[in-house]
């Protein structure tokens, strides 16, 4: 087979392939046999239809189209193997398919042109002795005391109060019922949907509930009933009450104040469930954890700075196949995350949404591909790889954590786990090498962010960002998730007719929507584990659980495209004009 190669833009390789007469005749005879076996014609047994009758009944053009289709597929595969071309995908027929069908004659040569995406050539202008500025994160000297105080709040004893009125930081037990004034003065006020509760316990802190509610309780005495005016925020999910002034009839049934435990050894034992015997041990543990957290964040800043600088140093013409794979990978990871959270991804990902998200994800996909290609080129030049012992050690560390995470070891895809860990290890080793060979100036925290904010153009927030709170993220899949959740979230909120119910107890949650900033108040205790950065180990385990697989919400690979649209008659060929591609994967798989 004669094959002529031509370099094309976007890391494509053009191929001109000449099919021999012997091959064209062989393929045509094979197609005839396929039609003979599959075509039913009255008066003839299957497989025994004379050729002339078959051609007349099926149509010569349809048979030739099927033959050309197989010729193109088979010849492309053979050409790639013959020329030892490492094709990525995106096979495109550059010749007109209709012209090929018209030109085709069994037993005669046929020449066609096609293109295919190949691995891009990577040029790195510089990757050693990079000069970078990186923010140094230092631990907050007051954070240990803040955490200890939060622990005190958690372990506080509630003491009944009877000799004074309510004040801030008290804990109140109340009955309340909210009403809205009717537009018709002759009608009774309307009840606020879900705006009532009995024996409801809440801490009197600024910023909780809707504006005016807490202030109205301040000064009340146990046993007192009072009407409180409070205004619902404009952003309240129920439009019937959003922005309206409501009247709440509130009865203060009990009043309590917190008695904090002393900061002593007994407190340390209670706060740590016996892990630490003395207060000094608990303090030292917190200080050590926060110091390590600050060091980790500084190291993460260094890694990110190196990766960002590689974008300035790389020159590469990225093929469309890699971009499509990376976009699909990002969206499918998002679907997996949302599905693991119990969200119906079929409801979220329709054709329009997927198309829009693909377009929005392209810039991030291109950035990730460039970084991956740059790291791969550096690994090749500097002979950086992952040893079997390193991989085995890291995998065993991850698997040992399964005992602490409610995951069945049998549900772990071992091969996928090893692939992910190997990729993480290789990236870690390359970035460490780059950091060691770079000149890095550590600057105070906030210095670089401030400059970037001053230079960055102002961008208006989307409705999705406002409603979900996901204004920005360093992980692209989360950005995508924030874009698609809003419609479902609003619909679910609107469908809740009663947000709390009348049978509320002391442990009942705050009535939905009334607590404006409850779950994110400054008094929320600091967790033992840092939530700002997801552990790589936990992330690896999260994505290799065979029991939690997201459906592929993205469209299948597109069929091979032609430079011109095929005619209606040609499109009736027995099989779709589609050439198999490699399976979809992340750029990291390349």
C-alpha cells in the first residue's frame, strides 16, 4: 500500500492512501457476501440470491458505498500500522465520500485522503532555574486559642437562667409562629409557610435567622410572649415571602446560658476523646498540625507557581482529540462527584447543558493538557520515573486507610488505583525536581493575590454562582458542578411546602431559610481535619471505587467526517461511516 504523509496544523497528519486493485476487489466481494447473507428477497433462500438480482434489489450505489466504507476503515488501520503512526484519534476523511463512491470500481485502485491526530511536538523554552515569587503561608498565632475556645463551646454546660432577660450568646427555647399581612385589610394575615415551631432551641447570635428576629428576642424574659417584626431577605427562595416584613408571635419558654469548662487537663481529655492527657499535649498537637498545614500550603503554592510558569514556557499545537478527551474526562469526573452526593445526573446533564459545559471547560482543559505535556517532556528529558517499590508503598498506604473510611476493599478497582497513584507520584516527583532547580522568592501571604485582583478585569457573577456559592474553585470539575446545580436546587427549594413542621423538638434543625448564616457562623467549631485542601490520598480512593461509577453522560464519539456532506442515497449504506477510536481518557493517560 502506498502512503504519503503530510504535516497539518493542530498536530494532525495528512495521509494519502492508494488502495491496490486486489484489495478493492477483495473488499467488494466481501461486502457482496455480507449483503447476500443478510438480505431477504421473495422467491430466493437467504444466501442464495443471484448477484444480479441482489444488485438490482439493494442498489449498486448502496453496495459500492458499503465497500468504500470498509476500504477506508481497513486501509486507514493498515496504513497506521505500516507507517508506525501513533494515532490519537479524530480520523477525518478529507476526500469527498460521494466522489469516492462514484469513482470506485471493483478491481481498480482507489486513492483517498484522510487525516488523523497524532502526539504533538512539545517545545520547552526553559524549565530549569525558573525565577518565581511564591506566597509563604504562616500559621495564625491565635488559631490554637480559637480552636480551644470552640471546643469549650461544644463541651459547655447549659445553665437555666431565671433572674434576668435574654441577652446575646444565651440559648433560648421558643415557640414561634409567623404571619404575613394580607393585601386585603378585611382578611386575616397569612401564615408563613414553614415559619412556625415549638420548643425550638437556638443560640442568640448576631447574623442568625432573618433580620430582626434575634434582636426581638433580646430583652425578653422567660414566660413572656411578644410580637417581633422581621424582614425576609430578597434572596429568600420562596418568592411569596422574599423581601416581605413578617410578624412573629414568639414565646420565650426557657432561657439558658453556657458555662464553659476550664482549660485544664480534664478538658483536654474530653475534647480529644482521651487521645491527650494534658492541655499542653493538646496545644502542642494543634500547633504541630497548623504548622504542618501552613508548610503544606506553602509547598502547594510552589507547585502551582511552577505549573503556571510552564504554561509560559511551552510551545505546542494541541490536537483536538486531546482537548475533547480532557473535557470529557472533566465532565465525567463532575458527574461522578455529583452522583456520589446523591444528585440525579440524568436530570442535570441534558444535551444543551453538556454542550454548554464542554465549551466552558475548554480553557481549563487546554491549560491542564499543556501542563501535562510539559511535565511529560521534562520527565523524558531528565529520566524521571516511578519505581515499582515507590508505587507499591503508596498504594499500600492508601489501602490501609480503607479501614477508617467506610469503603469495601473489594470494591476498589486495583488497576485504576495503581494508574492514578502512579500519575500522582510522577507529577509529584517532576514538580519536586522543578522546585529544586528553581529560584523561588517567598513573599508574604496576600501579596500576589492582591496584585492579581488589582489587574484582573471585573466579572459579573452568574445566577448559578450566586445561588450555589461556588464563585470560584481551583478544581475545574467543581466549577462545572456549580454551573449545573442551580436549576435543580431552586426547583427543590420551591417544592418544599413546609420547611420545618409543627412537631419541632429541641434538637430540630433551624427552619429552612430563616437562618441566614447559621451553618457558616464564626462560632462553628474548627474541624480536626483541614477542609481547605482535599487529600490526594482520599481523592485517589474516591475515584477508584467500583461501587460508585457515574454513567457516561457525554455523547459517543462522532462518526468519521467528510470534507463534503454525503448524498441521501449514500447515507443509506448498511453501516454508519464510523472508524473506531481509542477509548476516552484523561490526558494523563497519554
